[in-house]
C-alpha cells in the first residue's frame, strides 16, 4: 500500500555526495532524509573514487567534526611521486613522510577506496540522526511554488520543501525536472584496474606516471596506491580493441609489464571508460525547489580527482542555499538563495570540465603541437627541471581552483 510522507528536505542518493548533504543539513540543525534506490548493504562494483584532497577533508571536518581526521587516518598518503617519459625519469618529488595520525593537522590528501569512504560517512550520518530510506528508487520528481513531490517506483509519495539530487550520472531527479547534460564524450578509451596489495611484501608507496610506457607499446600508464591496494590506469591507443585489455586473462598478460607479476593474481576489478565531459544546463529547476550535486550535475574525466572532490562542495553549497531559503518567508529571497547556490556550483563545474579537458589534450596523442611540447620538455628536464614538473602536473589539469565568486553565505 502506497503512503504519503512529508519532510523539510530530502536527499536522493546515498553515495558520498548525498551523505555529505545529509551531514551538512544536520550541521545546520535541519532534519535530513536520504532516499536510496538500492538496498542498504548493496554491492558497490566498479573502480570508483580513491583520492580525497585536503580541501575536501577540511570541508568534511567542518560539517562533521572528526570525519576529516577519520578518513585521513584510515587512508594512505604517498610521500613520493615519479613521472617517466618513454622510460626516462623526468620528475621526482619527495614530500617526506606524512603523519596521518597528527591530532590537529590534516594531511595534503588521503587515498582509500570509496567503499571505505562511504562507510565512515554513513557511520557519521547515523550518529547525527540522519534518516535513511533504502530500496526506494525514484520514479518521478515534480515541483511547484510550494515545494517538490517525489514519487517512488513503489508508488510512495514524498513531499518536501527542497530536494537535493545526488543520484548519480543517470539521475532521475535531473531527468524529471527537465534538466539536461551539455558537452562531449571523449574518444579515447581508458582502462582502470584495481589490485589488492601484498601486505607482507608491499610495493614502495609511490605514485608513478608513465608517458608512452615502452613495455606497453607506447600507451600511458599510471599507478596510484590506496589503502590496501593499487589502481592502474591504462590509456588505450586509437584502434585498440578494449576487450583485448579488459578481459581478466588479457589483464593478466599485460599487467606484469607495469608492476610485479604477482599482482596479476590479485586483480579485484577491471573497468573501461570513455569519459563524458558534461555539465547540466542548470543546477536547479524552474521553481527553485531542486538542487543537483555531484554526478547528477556534472561528469568529468577523473584527472585531478575532480568527481567526489567537487561533489562535496556541491552538496555543502546546496545546503547553504537551502538553509538561507528556509530562514526567510519572502518567496523571491528564497528563490534567489537557491539560484545563487546553483550558479556558484555550475561555474565551478565548468571550470573543472575545462581543467579535465586540458588534461585530456595533454595526455592524448592526437595533437602534434602537444606531442612536440612534451618531447621537447622531456629532453630539456636535466637543464630546466621545472619542465619535469610541467610534465608531471599536465595529466591533472590546472590546480589553481575556480574563480573567486561574490556569493557568500
């Protein structure tokens, strides 16, 4: 039998972005209800986020004291990063050993699998009294001047003043309120392999990037450690058949070319991607009752870890806007607060898309100008060391952050 429920604010999606929104609401003293399509202990397959920037840890610590430190202490922070160009080391930086257990200082970043990230965030949500409604896929969302109505596939009806859509790339919230993604899809195919670390005899804790790895036929390769494992990113060449590289038996053939052969027997997940570079045409609906966050609002190539790390501020700014709207009785002021939050995060999303596009151009081999720049830089690094740093940072795009905005809450 269907039911009707009323809440002040409802979040759709129980991934890290939705969990962030819930914690941000509770930090403001606002009740938080999360609707999740999947069952509570649903399996979470795939190679997902593993890297959390210090800025993100700081935001999470602010809305949920202790969470930033919990995540950092349960992850790893590699002290060394290296970049190679056709087998020649062109850059190395040693940050020194990072104290992941420092009582008052967060590390520059932490690296742990999204399964672990979500678990720690979920525990923080339970502590703060967040309401979870599992196994409730959304069928439709409608809005009017009074609020929003969510109808689930079971026929249940949820009424709310505001909704935060954090339901991922195939967002039903975004689709229902008539918002659309705009932007291209990459032509290149990227392969992501997760392997389990050999805890008794682990590899050195280093992030390593190879331009045109000679043992991989000139394909770009990156190796990134996270707590308990490694992620191997392989950029396929034009004309490659992804199936030749993604089948487990195929991975077992090429993986020993880039790391110790024992890891061929420690594969936990293999995924292939052609990345979307898209941003929603608006982050709020025409009635200013819905705000999109995370992959419901934008999809980027992952260079620079721009997914989860942009989704967290999406949620926090959404909650800031909703909180401001709830504190006024003036409908025009309510709408303005939502519009400003949506505008701010859309500007940031476009900046992130541009940054990841810059990284793609740097990585792809279809620009003769960029190829010439990379080769020249690699040959001159012994004389001009800063060119090695340029080669190292290129695959991530600009790091300066989006433009300063006038929106303040």
